[in-house]
């Protein structure tokens, strides 16, 4: 459960920048609202509770959120806010700045996750944000990254030798069956849809495919991220809320055209736009369980990256704890302190 909470929290911070927006909204809160201070700077209960509410809402799609789970969320949010504030204080102490060019470059990368400017602006509005506020948050993130870069090396992408070694060691652990896993963008158009509307939908999906093809061959990185972001924004199927992820499926359970198209794909390959009785589809194959090394590359990469990330995570925790000595963390309300390994400052 905690792993899923962390994923939701990362999504909230990375996509909506919720933390800093909420910080500014609660600036007028009373001193009684302060539950933690970091180097004398306050973190307020209202900041934490509002993010917890957003997390609970996102998590509720997978079932009711219990009081115990909300307690976990509360401590997790507090820990993340403390970490952000420690890095900002250290950046200030070192006079580290983010240039306008760096901010603009990161903003372009961020916008690339969305199918168009309108979708980006819609997301900002839903988060109660503006581009100016977004740039301020990105500048803060850049400063934090510069601080971390001095002490923490980001995990490298696995080399071919590392991947082959992992495959040799764990090959028997990978399933072999007829199932596949793909991401989908679908625009609904049945036989009752007016021809002009259907044509517009096909053209729109063709345009999306052309845009995504620029990232072809990067299914472990930009292509995968952008496909999921686009699916979440524009796909009209129920799986849109999970980035178009169809999970594992037997292609024989789908209509013949879908089965034909998905079975022809290699892992990491985009399908052409094709039509079924449901509408127009675009697929990205991400897993295939045929026992061949190439079909498991995405899973192998993810496993190795996870291993490296755990190592980096440990190094980052130790560094943040050292910053907590320089900028003392004081809990005015002990209920917000995470006593687990990842939460101790």
C-alpha cells in the first residue's frame, strides 16, 4: 500500500506542483496551524491536509481509503515537504540559482507530456495554477536538483551487458504464455457516428501518432511517458485513467482486427492507427511473454533501474538527514513524524 501512496504523491508533486501552490494558499494560517518547522520555516497542517485530500481522492478509485491509510499519507506528505524545504534552504545557503534558460527548457520538457497547449493549460487550471507559478516551482526544482547533483549521482540507464547478465540470472522468473500488455489510445466512433466526426477523430489520432513517433525507440523513457500522458488526456476508453494501460490480456479476447494489430508489434513499437467496431485505436506494446530476451527488455530495464534507485534512495536519505542537522527539523505535532527508515530526520 505504501508503495502506491508514494507513486500517487510523486504524481501530484510532479504533475500538479500541488505542494507549493498549497503553501502559498495557506500563508495566512495561524501559528497554531504549524506542525513542523525546518530551519525555522513553517510547514502547516493545512498544507499537508489538502495534499492528503488530493491523494485520497486519487487513491479512492482503487477502493475506499481507510483512516490508517490517511495517517500514512499524512506522514508521507510531511516527510516530502520537509525534504523539499531542506534542499531549498541549502540552495539558498550556497547561492544556487536557476537561470531563465534552464526554467524555459524544463517547461518545454514538461509541456511535452501533454498532447497540446490546451491540455497543458487545462491541467494548470485544475491545479489552481498559472504558467508564472509553474515557472517558480520549476526554478525551485532546478535549484534542488543542482544541490543533489553535488552529492547524489542519478542512476544510469542499464547497459547491454547489465541487461544480459540480469536475463541470464533471472530468466526462469519471467513468465512464458500467450498474454501481452499494451497501452492504448482509443477515440470512440461506432457505426452511428457521423462520417465527418469519425474522420476528424481518425485524423486527430494520426496526428498524435506522428507526434509520438519522434520518440520511437524510447519506450523506456520519453515515448512511454508521453504516450501515457496523452492517453490520460485524450483517450475515450475506461483505461485512460491509468494512462491507457490495458494490463495483461489474451489478444484472442479482442476483435480480430485488434488481435491482428497487437500481435504484429514488437515490444516498444507503435501500431498504425486502425479501426474496430469500437472506434480508432493506437497501441504501444510494452510486454510480450514469448520467452525471448527482446520481449522482456522493458521489464529487465525496470528491474535494474529499481535496484539502482533503491541505492540512490538510501544515499539521498542520508544526505537529507545531514541537512536536517544544519537546518533543524522540529515537530510541533509528533503525529506528523514518520518513524520508518525513510521518514527519520
